């Protein structure tokens, strides 16, 4: 199990305390709706405080522009991508094809607000793994459970 450390300086009056937080995995969220990325980030990171996590804390990196996410994507950095299908400039599948050219090991979970025809998608994107799909709207509990299941 790999851990990442995030060190932050916290100020309490005149005293600065260095806080260390261990992260189990890193999640990249790409959705063109800022309300969704902010809500998901806050919900997932608040689940890090759950005592039953056993150090399974997830660090979340949200993006609203798929082109920016692609240009700033780092190989061997993220463990899972949570990608909306309906994005401007290029759709979530096209984005993931490009990302997988950079990092073949990253796992992908797609999100959609409508019905998905997996058979038709498999014909259009035969090389793309289409295993994980979330239908929006999604409850935060289900989202966190599904993400942790994909990361295990």
C-alpha cells in the first residue's frame, strides 16, 4: 500500500503547527460543472475523517476543463480518474483515450447523467475499458463507497 504525504502549515494564533496527513490514493475528477467537482471533492475528502477508514484517505484533484486536465496530467501520479462523459472540447471517452496514452495504469470511472448504451460504446471505443459507470445524480455515500471499491 502506498501513501502520499501532504504537509501543511496551520496557524493557531502565534503558533504554527505542521500537520501531516497521509493519503492512500489520488483521485482526479473532471466535470465541466464546478458545483459537481467542488461537492464531490468536499464529500470525498470529508470521508477521510471517518474513523473506519484505516488510513485510506483519498486526495482529490478537481478540474472543470478537460484540456487543462490533460495538459497538467502527470504520469504515475493518479490512481483513479472520475470523468464526466459530456465535456466541452472533447468528450470523456476521448479524454481518457489521450490520458491512457500517457499512463496506461490509471483506472477510470465514468459519470453520466443519462442512460448509457455500453454495447454501442464498446463498438465506438473498443480499446477503452468501460467497467465503471456512475449515473448522476449520485448520493455521496454511494460515490465514496464506489470510489473506494475501485481503488481497492
